[in-house]
C-alpha cells in the first residue's frame, strides 16, 4: 500500500535528479517528459486504490502512527495528486515549445519536478510538520523557477514573492510549535483527537488563526494576496501556468485539511471569518482584474477572485459547500493553467502582452480564439462548461444556508469576470492590431507551435468533459466532502487499533 | 526556565517585526532571520524543558530510566534550522542580485514588475 502513496513523491524527485544531471543536452527534456507521464500513471493508480478502498494510509519506515511520518490519501488528496500530474504534464509539453536550452541548462526541469514533488508531498502527508517541510520544498523550487533567467522584472517580482511567502511560512511554523505544545502530537489524525481534549479551547482558536494566516498567504486570500499579482506575470508562460494552476491551491488544500480535521472546535468563529474573507477575496480579485490592462495581470487577479469561491465552500462547512469547493479546485486548476498557456501563444503570435499593444488575433487565428473562449467562459461560469457547475454548487450551498449576501456576491463576481474576459477578447482578438502588424501563428516555428497548442487543446477538452458530464465529478467531490466532514474513517485508517 | 525563554521569544518577535517594517530589503531579511529563530525557539519551548537529563538510553536497555528531555522538538528545530538556512541563503543572494540589477534595495523603488505610471487602458513604454 505504501508504494502507491510514496510513488507520486518519489517519481518527481528521481526525475529532478536525472534531469539535473542531463540538463546540458536534449536528454534532460525527455527525461522530464517521461517523469511527468510516469507521475500521471502513478497518480491514476493511487486514485484507483482510493476509489476501491476509501482512505489509504502508509507508515513510512514502518514507524507506527502517531510516532512516524504517515502518508495518507483520501479522495481529496488523490484527486489533487491526479490534477497535479495532469497540470505538470501539460506544462512540460508546453515547455518543449517555449523553454529555451539556455534556461534548461540552468536546471529548469530539475526545479520544476522538485516543485511538483513538494506539491504532491503536501497533498499526501498526514503530519503537520511534514506538511511544513513539503511547503518549503515547493517554495524553494518555485523561487528558483520564478527568477530563472534573471531579467529585471523577475528579480523585482522575486523579492516580493520570496519576502511574503517566507513570512507566511514562519507564521505556519510558529503555529506548529504552539499546537505541539498544546497537544504533544503532530500527526493530523492524532491531532483530531488530541485537540478536543485540550482544556483551554480559546488557545486552540488562537493557534488556528496562525495557521489561517500562514495558509491564507499561500492561498492568496484577501487581504494577504499582494505577492501574487506582483509576481505571476513575470516568469515564462510555462512557469506562470503551473504556478497559477497549482501553488495557491496547495494553500487552499491545507486550509481545507486543517479546518475540517483539526480546527473544528469553534466553527462559529473560525469559519465565519473564512466566510467574510472569501467574499472580500472574490470581490477584490475581480475588481483588481478590471483595473488591469495586461493579459497575465488580469488573469492573476482572477486567480484571487476564484480562490474566494473555494474557501467559500470550506467556510460554509456543509457537505454541499465542501463538495462545491473541491469541484471548484479541480475545475479552476485546469482552466487557469490553460488561460496562461493561451496567453503565451497570444504573446508569441501578436508580439506583446499589453492589451493596448496587441490585436487582430481572431482574424489571424480563429482556432486560438476558440481555445481562449472555452476556458475564459468556463472561468466566468457559462453553461455547459465546468465553471458553471462549480459556481452552481457553491451558490446553491450558500443559498441553502440562507447567506443571501454571499450568494449575491458570488453571482456578481461571475458577471464581472465576464467583463474582464470580454475585455481581453475585444482587445486581443477583435480589434485590429494598433501598429498595423499582422499577428500570425506562423511566426512561431511549427516545432514550437505544436507542443504549445497540444496541451491547450487537451485542457480545453477536459473542461468540456467536466462540463458535459458533471455527475461523475460532482459525486467524486461529494465523496471527498463527506470524508472531510466526518474524519472517523480517516483517523481509524491512520491510527489503526490505537484509535480510541 | 520556560518563562525566560518565552520572554526572549517575545523580544525576538518584536525586534523582528520592527526590522521587517523597514523599506530596506536587507533589514527586512535580518528581521526574517530573527523571526525564524523565534519560531524555532517556540517549538523548542513548546516541547517542555528538562534540565540536565539528556535523551539517552543506557547501553543494552530498550527504554530510558527515569525522566529525560523531549528529543522530538530538537529534531524539529534542527530540520527547521536547515530549511531556514537554505531559504535565507537564497534570499540573501536574491537581495544581492536585486541590488546589482535594480540598483536599489528600497522596496518602494522596486517598480519594474509593477510600473507606477501604469494606468488602465494606456500603453506603457
């Protein structure tokens, strides 16, 4: 059983080492691709195991929980690992067309896979301190990816990204210290039991707030998101796509995990904060996007506004709400990564990323227009695309609890999202190019173009499939939500007979 | 003993926050390393302090005799120190690189990625 759990962490690490050794030639690129495919296979096997057995757990080096490090996969973890593998593969394929050998020689593929290992590790671990370690693995690799190549804008963005993320990590670390002081354990399943026995529950809530701030910065929720729009438009498109798809979602995942498994003693207080934070996140994100005029900056602000929907699902704390949050996570990762990839092709075809300085893309490449429209409308929540169902479930869950205002904000933000998407559409695709320059896809060499278009098409098809057959995915999300809300099975699987 | 360490942690946190409020990125980094040491001490203190009882098991025995110090926080702190050291080294190199390519360490002056004059809808150079 442990092998299924360890493989999604081990495969990217092995790939990273091999890719680093082979970074000077084309072999590194192919190793990297092979590693991504292997990860996808391993994550599929893990998913199959989880569907068959429910929650599965493995004790590393056979140290019994709660003393050793436990890897656990419930439905949420398994889904997240699968989606990580999909995004990783899509980005690596895209990078075949985008990433230049100069960047590869600097160790691009090694950093990329080290980051993926960190992400998968964070999704699979059942130990709070181990979660911190995975966060760091992911962070330090992402620092490298952000500044690789080292142009001025990247360094500038790197400073802000590094500074704020390090602060959040330290909040998280202090939280771990205090939680350990209160309970004497670090295993999440054991914490679920131990936290209930702490006499001074107010202290637990204080520690919960440290965790909320730590994860909140990572997830880029209001008012802790400022590092994100400062950084995500500067690196290469492959890097910003994988950042946009995965990194903030690790924060959301950690929030979902800790605030359903450990910090549930005072839901009326903690989740009420999350609720209003979510509403503010949705609104500020979408309004920030409306003020921007650069392709990737608009998309970056939309990440923030969409994060609000996911944390809203958690804040509602009902089976339907959490199911909506999980569904939203999956939908969002696919759609958002795809939009950044499209932005890359648009930039290469039209010569710039500033909306005022490009245009005429629809005339030049109607197919690219279609590929933009699918994820863009999905993001805004048009039926029958995946975003519609994601929003539908979250809004329905908030209406069921009679949070009229929150539901109103969620719908309004959907409307404003269309505004931003039409802005990109009108400026980049419809209006003629301001400099009289003919944008052409044929400006990109075919050897570069096809690896770039292939993942875009694949991700767009996935969005359509989720949109057309939502039952399967909603059911999966509901299973995940039920497991989150009732962690008995999770705790018993991890602790075995020790569970009281 | 815990009281003394707690006060020390409080002082470290306060100094760190003060330094991190500075606009100079280097001062911010010094604040950060103080903060990371404070966080490490939090873990150390949270594991309870036992004086003069090293976490050693006598040769041949399977369990220690009597009360010994908690070894887990030491392992955690060691891990955190190593990670913190790596991150700090990276941040320091980044600061140096920023100074070389941007010519400043004042975070208010770092506007390459987000130009000040940028107004929605207007082209920028």
